[in-house]
C-alpha cells in the first residue's frame, strides 16, 4: 500500500506540472518566502533520489542532495526525474542508518527502507501543500482537492462525510 500511495502523490505532481508553463513553474511566490513551485518540486524529487542513490551503502544523508537547478526550472526534466524515481521505489526493506550533521555534531539514527519511504511520502505531501499555495496564482490550473493533504486527513474526512 505504501508504494501505490507514493505513486499516487507523484502522479498528482506530474499532472500539475503538465499544466504549468515554465514561467509559472519558476516564478517566485511571495507567500512561500519567494520560493518557486520548481524549487519545492526539486526538493521532493531529490529527497527520493537520496534514498535511492544511498540505499546500497545503507547510510542515507538527506543533506547530500545534488540540488540540480534544471529540475526546478524545466517541467519536462522534472517529470522525467519523477518517473525515474517511481521506477526504482520497489526495493527490499533493509536496515538503514540516517546520517546528519547538526550544529557540527554527527548524528546517526537507525531506520529502515520502508520507514524512509514513508517519511519521503509525508515530506512530499507537505511540500505539495506548499505548492498548492503557489498554485493560487495560476488561474488556469486545476488540481485534485486532496493534493497536498495527508492520507490520514483524507480518510478522516471520508469517515465524517458518511
């Protein structure tokens, strides 16, 4: 169920990017501290790429992202990267160590691949919610009302509607 949920969120992002001009994608948004939809999209993609690229090592450091500016300025390139992420999600669950430097101190935390997939899904949804704020500037774009909404919130709303 986890991987299909990730595919769903990433497909929603692809559907959105298909509707945006390059200008809309790379325009800064005052409500997002002048960040762009492209910057948030790049961040989503590169978090998944970190997990994929560092999977074999068994040590993941999300700060070691490429920060490829082409992803944040070219919707076609971003979509290609999203599709590549989707093709490589289905890996065996295994123990993974998270590594991060905080205030000059190395922190290591034990985790596993499935837990990190879940983290990346929740992180993706969080950034989609921010992207949704920027979409308010784009009059011709339509998105699913659940875009950027946590799965648990969607389920709760559905229960309340019954």
